[in-house]
């Protein structure tokens, strides 16, 4: 059934973009639920990546041997780029995010992560001297004001733990923005699915190695609920969203996919209230509105 009588490819793209964004947002809810069973971030992210690894290896195989276009052989420079992007975009960003979720609500975490478009603009200005227009600066100010509204409300209750959690998640957003800034050239050369498959495979390996270096093997003994939640996280909140968003970009473009993706913060807030029992207030609603308005403004300017 088509949405609003739109062309089939556009309808499919919009649905894929929305579903991918909501699934991505569900990761924070799954992580918060898992923390109730006394598991630490190192062990939790290890299980997430352990279960996701076979899926991403399959994605690499598909993108390499079933690609409709000629596949470019990987050079030494390509491998170095994949290692760097895997470290910043999927290992470090994920680990800092998991750590931060120990201290802040899922709603605030999602709002901070949605600062990515503004961080990409700032990094472009710092690294490549790209000019930031007055409109883009205004959009960034709106987004950061929204995060500060929610942060100010939460910090009054939790104090320094909220500040620490927000700093960790902001570090995650910066790490992923670095990945976005430097991945453009490699995406054109290798293709999006192939690059994502290899970069996430690298991140999976780093998370497994981190667990082996920092924890005894006995730490892998966790509650059955943690295993079940990690399986859900790996399949429905990690692998499936990557594929859905890439398929959406192919159909409706990156700009429209990013704008549809703004349903993410709202879905996180709704799931946080219904599943986690997080408080919902006018402060959260106002902050979310400012962040979404700022991201929408930046997205339209970029497009």
C-alpha cells in the first residue's frame, strides 16, 4: 500500500528511513534495560558486537561478490582508512555511547547524538576551512540550546553524573562526526555497503579484543536476559538499521533520509517513557523541538 499515493520507490524509501531511524533509536532503550542486570559497558558492547559480527561479515561478502558494479580491489591505503574509520565511527563512538548511558536518560542521549550534522559542519570549518553561513550558525545555536534545556533539567536532579554521561555521549557524537567527515572519499571508491561492512567488522574485532584485555573470561557469564537483549540489539538496532538506511539513501537520497531520520529522538522519548518509565516534561518536549528544528534547518541548507 502506497503512502499518500506517492511513487512506489519514494514510499519504500520513506518507510525504510523511518524504520531505520526508529530501530537505531531503540539501541539506547535496549542498553538501559540491560544495565538493570548488573552488566558493565565493556561486557555489554562485546556481546552486541559478537552477535553482529557474522551479519557484517555476510554484508562484506554480499557487497564484494554480489555487487552490481565492478569491485575495486582494496589497497594498503584503503585498509588503513577502513581501520581508522572502524575505530572512530563504530568502536569508539559506540563504546563512549554505552558508557554515557550508564549516567543519563535515553532521551538526552539521543538528543546529543542528533547534534551530528552540526558537528560535521564545525569539523569541516576546523579541518578544511569550509565557511559556515549565518543560517547554519543559527541552526547550530538552536540545536545546542535544545540539548542545554534538557541537560539543565536533568543535571538539577543528578548533578555530576549527568555531566559525565553527557560528556561521554558528546564524545561519541564527535567520534562519529569524524567518521562522517573522512568517509566521503572512501564511500565513492568502495561503495557504502562494502565500507560499512568492513568498518563495522573492524569495530567488532576491537570490542572483542577490548573485552579479552580488560575482563576475565568469567565476566562473560551474565544473566540470560542480557544475552537476549544483546541479540535484539545486534540484529534489530545495529545491523538492520544500517541496511535499511542505506537502502533508503539509494531510493530517496541522503538529504531526505536524514530529515525523515528526525523521528528518532521522538521515538526514543516515547519508548523511554513507556518502557523505561523515564519522566516526560515540558522541558524535554521543548528541548527536543529545538534540536529537531536546528537539524532540519541544517539539513535543508546542506541539501
